[in-house]
């Protein structure tokens, strides 16, 4: 049985699994690349390139979990919620709202560490 039964309980867990700034930054690289590949595939109507979207998105994220965070990606247990949380974290980072969410989840944001 999965530990988290709803996204509201999953979200703080997800943030704690991304406690290191480098892990989050590698996720942003992967998310950005995935969106660019998706956009390029649609604009050029190169439909086979859509296969590269998850590869582009997950490669950097999974490498960061293996070598930076040293934990198992939440994607393996919560694939849909992880995808949603990835982009929620990305948008919150871009809009400057992530630090307060990290604090609520018990993570010290990079801006406080410095």
C-alpha cells in the first residue's frame, strides 16, 4: 500500500525528496528540455520526437536522485503525482514562491543556507 493517499500529503514528501538545491536545479533542466522537445516536435510535426520528451525530462532528474540526493525517485511509486509536482515545483521556483513551500515541508531553502 502506498504511504500517500492524496496529493496534499504527497507534496511535502516530494519537496523533502528534493531537499538539495542541485537536485531541484537538475529537475528544472530536465523539465525545460522536455518542454522544448515537445514544442519542437509539435512545431515541426516530427511526431516520433515525442518519444524523446519523457527521456529528456526524466534523465536529468533521475541522475540527480542517484548522484546528488542519493534517494529513489518518487516517480517509481507515484508517477502522475511526481509529474504534477515536478511542474508545480518548477513554476513555484520561477515565480519565487518555492522557498516558503520548502520551509512548510521542513526543508531549509538555499536562500536561507547562504
